[in-house]
């Protein structure tokens, strides 16, 4: 049976009476998952001192979370569709809680990295479940606004991580940055049990085990290879095997999904430009944002000598995303989807270019740069996510939202790996010159903007039409 699925179909879905309260609970969980992405960056000097780590291990303390977050996202989204979105949401919260407690009590860098992996797995079950639930409890005419809030809250957590971390490190040891999750996760669990209904796919199709396996192994191998490449060398046999093997597994996943009678995500979806184009925006925006934040937070401390709290305060400039994200749907109506989604990476590139051509000479320059990145997120991400969800069949929203999350986390992990590693001085392992890495990040973002403009129209209809079997 085929069904036409459009972005705006007023009256199509019944509104849940507690949908805005539910959104608040889901946004709390989302803030936690994004907070944990970079909260650890301001604690790296303390971790280095207490646990005796090197630069490579410090990078893994940060990158392990993004790797574990991105690799199982499709797996988690598929399970959410099949077994229940609230069930997977609660499971993710419980795993994140356990990982946070282990991280806070870690006595070795190896255990800390392992706990960050556990936290990332929990986040992987949380994020696609929240976006999929929004699709099912909000009517179409309110969905763009809800997604704008979802993006804003999720994005705010990233820059707020270093701020919260800096405040805690003024009074406590670095373990406190993980203990802050405990009351927040507990509140999200209570709220979800009280408010959020269970939703899942009604059909009795068998679980796509092969697709689920390939969806985990492909991104896992690829992201691992990219993270390790700057350290081991791009020609290292292990790196070559991991990157090529990861790409082969991803291609195998796409081929399998085209052939299997019960795919996680319909093949038609991947051929829809309103699905693929926004993925480019998300990946290129968060490549620059995550890489830029990792670079700047370390530079402020290692090179300029700022304390964790003072360095963290600079991240407030990225809260510009909160001002821009809610108006993104209105801008799409006036300017078109392609124009707005391509402006996102352009603004991120502008922020990085400010660092590349001027160096980081003072707080004002850093603040303006981070504000431009925040505006880039607010312009590009909400419209992109809205388009992706509109292009996804109703019974595959978990998998569809997971693909958007994969683009975000993969772009972020790639940004941390390439920009962060390029910024490290070979002499003493400290960030001394931001010009080259910032220029690399800006160039990538501009290439993303160009690709989006080639795929998506600037003006005209913003509705995605999908054939769903």
C-alpha cells in the first residue's frame, strides 16, 4: 500500500493533550545528552593531571562518547519503532545514568573512556526516540515549532557543557561533571513515566537483524578510523581497513535495505532529496561546531591561561541558537528550504573564518565567532530535521530520526577528530595556532553549503512526498 506523506497536512494527526509537557521532558533528556558531549573538555587539564593521561587519551575521553552515540543510532531507532519508543527512551536514560555514575568514580583513564562509551550508548537510545515521539504526539501544523524547540534545546546543551563543567570545577573535582546528570536523568525518568504514552509500529514484520547489525558496524568502523587517523596516520593499515571497511559496510547496509522485504527505512526515502539534502546540512554544521568548540575550549585554557569557569563562560555566545531556531520555519516559508538550510553551514564557516584569519586574540573575537556558529545551528538544523521527518514514513520515524542523529554525531565526531588533531602542536601537545584547523573547518562547512544548494531548491514548495509501502 502506498501513502503520500507531506510535511504539512493540517488535521492529519490528533494532538495529544499533554504534548507540550511531554516536549519539556524530552528536551530535558536531550539537554543532558548534548551537555555530555563537551562538558568534559574543560576538565581535561584536571583529568590529565590526576590520571596521568596523554593527548591521545584525552581525545578519546571526548570522542568515545560521540563514537558510541553515533554508531548504534540506527539500531536504536529501529528497535524503538519495533518495540516501543517510550520503552527505548527509558532504557537510554537508565544506561546514561549508570554510565554517569561509573564515570564519576573512575580511577583510571581506561575506565573513564569505557564509561563514556556507556553514556553514549544510552544517548543513542534517547535521541531518536524523542524526535520520533514528537512526530507522533504533535499535529502537523505544530510539528515545525516543536522541532525548532527540540533543536534549540539540544544545541544549547553543547555549549552549556563547558559552562556547567567550569562552574563545578571551581568547587569540586572533575567527577562532579558526571554526577550532575543524576538528578536530571531521574527527573526525566519520572516525567516520562507520568506523561509519555507508548507508541510503536503496528505491523508484525520480522526484525531486520541484518540491517540492524550493518547499521552499527559500518558507522562504528568508519568513525573509529577517522578518529584514530590523525594519530596513527591516514596510511596506517589499520586505519585504511577501518575506513574502507566501514564504508563497505554502510554500502552493504543500503544495498540490503533495498532488497529486504522488511527494511528499517524504505529505499525510496534515501532517494528523496528532501531527506538527503538536509543530512548534508546537519553533518557540515556540526562538523564545524563540535570541532570548533573542542578547539576553542582547549585554546582558552592551555594557550591563554583561562580557568575552566572563565573559559566556559565564552560558550554562552552560542545561545544565539535559541533566538534563531524558533523562527527557522518562518524563514523557510519566505526564502525556501534550500536557502535556509545552506545558510546554516555558511554562518558556521563565517565563525570559523574569524578564528582562522584573526587568531584568538581576545574574548570579543571568540564571542562573535561562537555567536555566528550558534546562528548557523539555528538556521540550518530545525528546517533540516523538519524536512527529514516529513520525508520519513509514519511507521519508520524512529529509524528516520536516527539517520538525522547519525549525521549530527558523525559530523561532530569527524570535526573533533580532524579539527582537534590539526590544532594540536607536535611540540608540546598544546593548541598554539588556530588558523589552519579553523580554515579547514570553514572550508568543509562551505562545501556542505554548496552541496545543499545543488540538491535543494532555494524557493518554492518545502513539502516532501514519499511513497511508503
